[in-house]
């Protein structure tokens, strides 16, 4: 594993970061402790499910991942969970317009840069495969679809 990625996963931080509860801290610790590893079957939902269970979070084991947070209005926190459904992102990279789409994807927020930008720990992506990796995302680049940020419940 790239040492920079591992260091980043182990030492998240940012100007807006705040971990509001022991449950968020436990979700974050689980993800950090499994950086570069395969968890469960290697599906994105497996990482979230095992992190929520290890943290003792109250959830239904399906889609009720906590209390919904509006990421463009309320502060997101490391340890929050985000779920995307039929979501399309459009952004410039290397001078070219890129369009990316996810049909159904769940991840853990490990760092918050500002109200719309954060770093996700996730799996089952082209860049991470079945192992836990990370990537930055700007929610302001969503052009269609849905996403919900959840704050895990103690």
C-alpha cells in the first residue's frame, strides 16, 4: 500500500473536521484500522456495516444508517456515512470535463475539507478494488441523482 495513503487514513484532519460522538470516533477507528485490507466480501456496504457494528451504532442493518445531515447546510464530520444512488458527478480534471456515475455506493467520511468537499474511505471502486482506500469528492459537482449523509446513532 502507498505509505502516503496509509498515513492519510491514519491521520485524518482538516479545517472543518470534528468528531462529535464516540460512535463517530469508533466508526472512524474501524476504517483506519482496516486501511488497505479487504473487509467482508469486499463490497462497499460491507465496510460500512462492519464499522457500524463495531462502533455499536444503532441501525437497522439495511438502509437506516443514522440521522440524515444536510452536507451543504450542516457540518459533516469524520465518521459520518454517505450513501449515493443513481448519482452523476461532473468536474474538470487535467483540463478535461469528466463525468462519473455511481448507481449505489456507500462510504465513510474520513476527512472534511469544507462544507461540500470531503475524503471518503470506501471499497469496490476502480481505484481501490476490494480493499479499503480513499478518495476526495466534492458534493457540489453532483448534477443528478441522490445522496444522503448519515450521522451514526449511539
